[in-house]
C-alpha cells in the first residue's frame, strides 16, 4: 500500500519552475551568522531540488533539539533532513509542524516511513483541523498530494510510536528556548487555504526572539492580530509563504524585525518565471521593498545557502 501511495505522489507532483538540483552537502557547510541569540543555535535550511520549502532546527544551550517543519518530500531534501537529525544527535525533543503542505512536512513524513533511518522524536506538535472533508477538499488543485502525505504522516507516527500533542492558542513550551503559539487554531472554516491554518510560533532565545509565520495569509493575519497583537514584535521574522502572496505590510510593521528569514529559492527571490528578474507573477519584490522600508538590516535567503545562527 505504501509503495502505491508513493507512486501516486510521484505522479501528482506539481511542476516547478526550477529544474536544476544542487548537491547535498552533508558536511553542513552553512553560512554562519552571529546575532547574539544569548545561547543556542538556529539552523535554517532550504530544499535541495530548487523547490520552495521551509525547515528550521534549534539546538538549545542545554542541548535540547527542536525542529519546525523540515522541507519537502523530494529525495535529496529527505536525506539532508535525516543527516541533520543525526548531526544534531539523533534525538529530537520536540517537532512542530505548522501545516499539512508537502513542502513543510513531506521530508519528515518520508523519514518517519524509512525503516533504515535510526532516530527518535519525543513529541510531534501540530494542530490540523479535525475535519477530514475540509482537509481532503480544500485547495482542489493540490489536495490529493497533501492529503495522501497526511495519511502517510500519521502512519509513520504510529509505526514509530511517537507521542503527539494538539496545540492550543497561547500555549507555551520551554526547552531552554521558549516557544509560544500565537494564533487561534480553530477558525479554519473561515479559511479557504491550508496555508491559513499555519501555526504561528514565537521562539524566545535568551536575548533575541524569532517569529515563525509559516504560510499564513490575509484571513489568518487578521485573526492573529486579534489574538496576539501585543506579542508580535520580534527581532527576527520568518517571511510568510516564502515571502510572497501572503500577509500585508501592516503585519510586518507590527513585528518590526531587524532580520528577515526567507525560505525562498532564487527564481522566487527574483520573481523570475524564466525570462529574467520580475518576469513572474509572484510578489516577492514588493515584499522585499516593504522590508527595506521597515528597516530590516539583513535578509537571509535559502537561495544562497543554509544558515547557522548563534
């Protein structure tokens, strides 16, 4: 059955603008950045096939390991993720999945199902609607691959007997870095995309805060502001939906970051559909202008490499 599902996934992959694949560097030759987090390390890593995807890992001062998402289901991204888990010790204390889109939880799903991979996860945190019909039918052009992956995801959790936890608004977890869920996760019936059910997480290192917006859009933005307006301000922000077609400038002004994290391949960073810069339909260049005007001093973009931030 799993082989049939994997075959179905292969047949259903959406066409991507980038057709070149970079080699995976298992030496983790990351670009190093010192932002004085005050303890602990934040790893930001991109896909290895030119797709857009989101993946972060944190190792705290006390050697706790936390992941947020992890990338798409493509083979090189999957293998990179597994090697990063092993590089960080082979045991993950907490894994947050922001929403069930393949470019956010596909690599983890494949790692869970790979019997040759030796690693452990203490707990996986998520909040997906307990509404099978909504998950299956939302975003008709993509629901088949994401819905199939979701079934595989829970199959992998069951096989490895991993504990799970359903997240709640304003719930906090302290692993030496404090994680807070900022948004209301029960308003999904008012949303028309899986992106909008993204969990928004604030990670507070001893000296710096990082806000992970995942892929939320305008509908979820309004709910986020109502729920946590006073908690939004952060030193570092992960750009919503890879930096385009998501939230508006108003939210970024409230966050008022100095550093921006872009889970963005080169074609999306330049809005290049194949005919050069700004030839595509994406709004990345507009968002880049917003961040410049807000006063962001540095953009870290996965198009240029993976990052190790301390």
